[in-house]
């Protein structure tokens, strides 16, 4: 290969810039040029292309978001849109593509590979950490730490005023952020979409803790499980405890990536570029423990990643 492309697509995640940096400098080290496309697949369709040399990715490792920006692309969901994308890539001399993003972005990469035989390698970039084939996705660690910082700050106020705080974190379809941040933050309860829950049982547990002398509590809820405001109202009505709620929202997406996400982004970006150039296509790179791995996109996108039930049980044990 003489030239490869790179895009970031779907929701942004801290560490994506580190991934771009890894792709560019690994490719350049092998004598392969790199083209970046702004706004993901939409940028390929609109020919929003930029040459990425070593200087272009200098200093980006500390920045959150993505220097290539990102966007949803409805035209790419249609066969004719994907055909146009292939034509545009080839017209720019791009012989392979690294796609950094989540399930939707990787699905697009899979279609380019399966429908047109165009060489692609995916990098898991998502704060949700719900992508199979890797222990961690780029951005998850930063999102958890952003949520944890808020939990720690709210804990001080909850203790001082003897209140219950319900904190809503991101996670429309899964509870990875809620569970990890809740366990690290010492939450008294964690509510996630994957596991049925009883607010009455949670209230009973809070009353029992109150009888033991505990005067404040933190409850973490993933946005896909329930609304923090509704849970706050239920707790106030059924316990008489003073309760407040906080929705963290998109603040979990931004900010400078943690050291873990910077290193993960660089490692996976470089590994993806090297795999692509070496002739390994139609796959996604990831980590298994500390080891770099690669799996076919067909496997990654047909396998569901689930939360560890033992962690949820540990939250309950630690709250007693």
C-alpha cells in the first residue's frame, strides 16, 4: 500500500486523537502516506480530505474529541452511498481505511469490506465500552473518571447535608460506565438497563442503612435504565429522605483523555495501521488484558458484550 485513510465516526471519545496519531506515525514509519477525512463517512462522500503528516498530529495526544471531527451519515447507509464512498476513496489513491468509532461506525467498515472488498481495519472508540472483541474501548476510562470526579464531589455535599443524591450517567443501552463509576465511587446502589431492579428494595436498603447511622447515600443510574429525576421523586415519597438529582450528560465525553486512553489510543491506532498495511483486512483491533488482538468484524458485530454481574453484586455487598 502507498496510501491509507483514517476517519473518526459516530460519537466522539477521548483518546481518538491519540488513535489518529498512532495510525499516522506508524504508517509513515513504513513509508505509507495517510489521508484524513473530516466528519467520518460524510467527509468521504463530500471529499473533505486532508494530508496527515507527522506535524499534523503533533500535540494532539492531550486533546479530547477528535481533530477530524465526526458526524452521522445517512447517505452512507444506502448501497449507492457506499458505492460513491469507494469511488471517492479510490480517486484519492486511498487503498485502505482505518475506522475509529463504535458499533455503527464499525458496521459501515464491515460493509465496505464485505460488499466491495475494500481493505478496512477498525479501532474501538466509544465511551460506552460495549464493543465485543476488546476488554476496553478508547474513551471509556476517561468517561468513567469524569463521572467519578463528579461522584466524589457530590459525596461531600451529600454527607454535609445528610441527603440522598441520584446521579445519572451516560449509557443508553448498557451500564458499563454506571457500574464501574459506582463501584469506584462507593455508591450505595447502581441501576443499569441490563438488570431488573426494584426501587422499593432500594428504599428498604436505604432505610436499613439509615437505622445503622448512615445519613447520606449515592445512587448511580445509567440513562437507559431510568431518569434520575423520577428516581429522586420516588425515594423522597417512599422514604421521607431529602433527595436531589444530577444529570452528568455529555460532560463525560469531553476533556483531556486519561493516560490509559492516550496509551490505548496510540497502541490500537498503530496496530490497526500496521495490520492494514500488512494485508490483514475486515477486522477490528483490541486488547485482551495487556495483549493486542484482532478479530473479524463479522465476529465483533455479531457478539454482545455484557456487564460483569459479579461487579453489581459487589456494589451491594460494599453498601452494607
